[in-house]
């Protein structure tokens, strides 16, 4: 009976460790998502800040090596 209890406690400890690792992974992913959303909003703001109806010459945006 005691061996069975030891196995259960061991499995519980491993499960708790796995849950902690998964929680940290989710936390880091959420931080990355938050940063990417801020970058997207900033890019959208930069694109939208041009004068309405302003035409852009895409050739000016092509890198010089093309």
C-alpha cells in the first residue's frame, strides 16, 4: 500500500512540474503576443499618419540593390 502511495505522490509531483512549465510557456507567449500587437499598432499608426489621399511611389521604397 505504501509503495502505491509513493508512486502517486511521485506522479503528482511530476504533474505539478509539468503544469508549472506549461504556465511559464503560456506566460511567455502572451508577452510575445502583447509585444507583437504593440508593433502592429505602431506600424498601422505610421502608415495611417500620411496625408489622406497621398500617393506614394513604391519605387522609392524598393531597396537600392533591386
